[in-house]
């Protein structure tokens, strides 16, 4: 498959998947989970921690390292390493509404020691997966810190959200990954994490998170956040499609990047069309039909 045909196929698939909307409606909040042993958050006992600002480190990450991601998503706040109190509050409300009290949140924080402790203490992840794939993911966190390289993510092995972008849509999306994993049974949770190495499974999991994030903004009548979710998460989903396909297509790095950039274009178009269709109800809500 050539890069051109791959890009065309990915674009058509994206438009097909997104044309009808992807919000999870009616929105379902996750139930409280009171029968589990939860890992401690740390000495401070807080769910959300912030890393101390480091001007040079954060500046290089924001103005240099993250430029490709900013270009693909057409948003300057991607990996800007400065999360506003408003974005933090939105994530905190989402976690509370979905009873995700055991999820650790690190806002632009590098804490390898804390992550290794959480890996060991996380009784919700079976040991085999913790000490194999979990050890690999925590090692990568340690040697390639997102504090410099960026990359908002959820680590199911430590049950931690690492946030580097001041984007409400992105933090809700990552929170939705935590919700998705919390919904899985303990015995299946490791398999669910490992399944990301299989073809197309990442697209399913990313679609689940995207749908939940958009659905939450609709349910909570967060009009501006809903619009931004379409504008950010749709092209982001396009990059997941491209990334999934590129795993099986040997291409030069610059061609791979160009393919992701090209596939993001229909995501931007579709997202902006969806955002323009959002109807305000006068209370910050929406009346948009979704599947």
C-alpha cells in the first residue's frame, strides 16, 4: 500500500466513522466502587498534584518539542505544560461525577518514584501484567518523561493520568480512558490493556474515550467544551487511525508524519462542522441529536 492510498483510505474511514457523531448518549455515569483496595496517593494524600514550574524545561517542551503535535491539531495549547485552574477543576468534577476517586492525576509532573510505588500498590491490576507490560510502561515514563516530551496519557498499570495540555477536551478524553478501564472486571483489566497491541483495538478504545468525553459535555451542558471537543478530538482520532495503519506500513519517518497530517484534515473539517451544528439552549447546553 502506498502512502497516498493509505491516506485516502484512512480519510474515508474517518469520515464514515464520524459522520453520525460519536457521543455516548444517553450518558452513563460510572457507579461507585466500594469493594476494592485502593493504592495510596502518596504522603500528601491528594488526588491531583502539580509539578513545579521549570521555565527552561517547560519552555523547550512548549515551543520546540510539541510543535508537530500543535501543527497536526492546530492548537497552541497542546503540550503547553501550563494547566489552568479551570481545566483542573473540570477534570476534578469529571472524576468525582464518575466516582473515579482512586485515579491519580499528575499535572505537568515528573514523579518516577511515585509511579513505581503506584505500580506495585495497584491491586486492581493483576500481577502478571503489572510486572511485565506495566514495568515497561513505567520504565518508558522514567526514561522519556512527558514533562519534556509531552503526550497526555492514562497509564492503566499505575492508574494515573499524566496531563501536559491545557485543553478541557483532552483531559476529559484521558479521564474517560480511566473510566473505561474502571468498568472492566479486575481479571480482565490486564488483558484489556494488553489488547492495544492487536489490530484495530486501539481505535475501539479511543472511540470509547472520545464518545464519553463528548457525551459528558452534552450531559453537563458545557457548550463551549462540547464544541472544542469536536474540534480537538476528531482530528486526534484521525491520528489514531493513521497511527494504527502506519504500524503495518514501512515508511520513512517524515512520510509517516505527513500521512498523519493529511489524515487529520478530514478530522478537522468534520469536527468544525459538528461544532457549528451545536445548538445552544440558553443555559449552556445543547440539543444536538447523537447516536
